[in-house]
């Protein structure tokens, strides 16, 4: 490898006079270096003696046509209708996932709110759904107390809501109304 670099530097004229003299001295004394030098010099002479090849003008014209055909093929592969349909479907999927996937952090769900939280929020005149009043969290309160609280919130909606509950029937509601609870 070192010999190759020295031979290349000598053949390309990159050595100063002292380096050239040292290289010629090594060249005369070493048969291996002489063989490498002769081989590289022969290859270099072959390259120098090559005639300039004639270039056919039709080659570049044909090359230009081939490149243009490939560009046209790539343009045909891109379909704007397909791209717009894909974008629209992604938007629809994102929109529907926002609608049907429940978001975390809502406290209107009856499992997420306690009776104390409900009572505290009602003191601030916030309206919460009626089904919270009848959740399992408030089993310690009597039915009368719960119904009384519902009546205080909204008497018109409370009667409709009470009729929809399976544990109460119209007879029970009538009895509670007669006791002035409702």
C-alpha cells in the first residue's frame, strides 16, 4: 500500500527533487517495487492512449424520451380523487371517535359523583341529573329524603322522572304527595 502511494505520487509528479531521487534509488534496488511501478505505468499509458469515443446524438434524445415517460407514469399513479377520499375518511373517523368514545373527567356520570358532591353542587344552584340522586352512593338516605330533594330541584321534571323509575309506582308517588313530600 505504501509502495502504491509512492508510485502514484511519482507518476503524477507530486514529489519534490529529494523524494524523486530517493524513489528512483529504491526503484533500482527493489524488484517488487519495480514490478508494481511497471504495472501501474502500463495501466496509466493504456488509459492515456484511449481515443475519445464518438457520442451518438440519438442517445441523448432517446434518454430524454425515456425520462419523460417515467415522469408521466409517476404522475398517473397519483390520483387526486383517492387522496381526497382518504383525507375525508380520516376526518370522519376522528370526528366519530370523538363522539362515541367517552371522555374521562366528566362528573355527570352517576358512578363518578358522590352524594356529598351532589349536595355541595346543588347548594351552588347547579343542576345535575336526577339519576345521581338515586345512585347507590346514597343508600343511607331514605326514599322520602331523596324524593324531597328531587322535588326541590324541579317539580315538573321530577314527577316524570319518578314515574320512569322501577322502584316507584304511581301509588307510592301518590302516597308521598299526600304526605306533602312531593
